C-alpha cells in the first residue's frame, strides 16, 4: 500500500509540481575537508555542517557546491551522519543530500573510499576494497570527532549512517552484519549471472583467503541506518541477525542494473527488525545527484533516467524522508 501511494504521489508531480514549499531550514550549510589515516594509507573526507553564515556557492571541478567553505559551525551539539558513496563514486555524489542535512542540523562526514572512488587509483583487488571500506568509514568518523572545528559541536551519542549501493554494504557491516561471500558467489554463478550491479567486474567469483579469514568490524556507536538501494547480496538472515538499528530502506522501481530480489528485497525480508521501506520511480542511479552537463555526456548510464523520471523531485522527497527518519531515531 505504501509503495502504491508513493508512486501515485510522484505521478501527480507533472500536474501539481514539486512537493510544495519546503519548511525553512534552521541553518545554512558549511563545508570543509578533513584528512584521516587508515591502515591502507592517507585518505580524505568532505564534511558538511550547520552554520549561521549565508551560503556562498563554489565550484569543485564540474560540481557546484551550495555550502560555504570553512564557515564557523553554528552553536549547539548536532547529530553526526556518515555518508558512504557507491562503487567508483565519491563524497560529492550525494552533495545535495549532505547540504540539506546540514541545513537541518546534522554534521555529515563523507569519506572518499580509497581504491573505490572516482579519480583515484583503483584498488589492488576487490577483496581489499571490501575489507577497507568499513575501516575507512570508521577512521573518517573518528577523525571528525577529534577535529578541532567539529568536536565541540558533534554529539557522539547520536550517530547514524547513510549508504548508497556499495556504501550500503559498508553501512550494514558497521551495523553488525556478517557477510557470507560464498553465498554471494553462489548467487553470481547461477541466477545472478546477468546481475551487473551485484556480480559484474568479477566481484564475487569466489571466496578469497583474505575474505575467508576476515573479521568484519562493527561500529556500536551507530544508532540508525539509511540504505539507498544497497549492495546486500552477501548477507543472509544468519549474517543479519545482529543488526539491531532501525533501518530506512529505499529501492528503485526498476532494477535493471542491480536485482532487487537478491539485494533490497531479500534484505528487508531477512533483517531481524523490519525496515521502513520506500520504493521510488527510476533506477539504481536515480539516487545519485543530477549530473553536470559535462559529465552527463560521458556517463549516460549514471546520469540519464528513463522517460518521465524527475530526478530532482525524487531527491527532494528522499531528503525529506531521510531527515524525518534521522530526527526520529537519533
């Protein structure tokens, strides 16, 4: 019923326009970069946060950033949200969501996952990427909570996480999920052979020794988890048994890139605590921010939506839902 209502609401967009006037945000968005160290080397994160200064937009390569660089943090203590990008994405892949969260009173930490981020050298192996992602997220969080600018304003008792695609895998690991890569490999060898998003690029041809002996880290400080069409094919009910945080789960209506049945749908069925589920028009890549023109022509699969899909309107809806969920759970 909820899915039908949400899809019907989007069908009305063409008639009535966007969702209507948004409530005035209590803050403006500030932004800064933060360096941190992991076992695999130096890395960086982009951090959005509430500020009282008016926003001054600026260009980061092809991306327009609607947040003031190096602005002072607004007075108060704010909940903290880790934001983990997808495969070959980056901290700016969800810049609009991060800025809107900052305006709503959240500190958002978006690490660049070394070896799995656009513009960086690729990881030496897929198993190393799968192991490094959670460690990098924890290191980025720890560094931000020690940051001189942020530490007096960050509330370490209210920490949540948002993960898109492979970032959803990262978030599930930190929330206590135990991956079963043999389970993923078996799926990819049979019914998942045409599931590009889950099994492409030889992600799960077989269990490596490194993954077989890996003890996945968890992050007990996490209090809430938002998943945007997550990569979850390596989790079954047994591996998800320790995930106790509330979960808001989004998936697209069309799963032409990453099969929902083996990822989001199976995840919703197997989580010990039923998630809030939202199905939205579009595809896996509709969750990525609208592309600048000079990128759209080079990355058609990521940037172009099916006819009738209004990505900006969908993102405004996602932002409202995420903010409401995090306000309720953090």
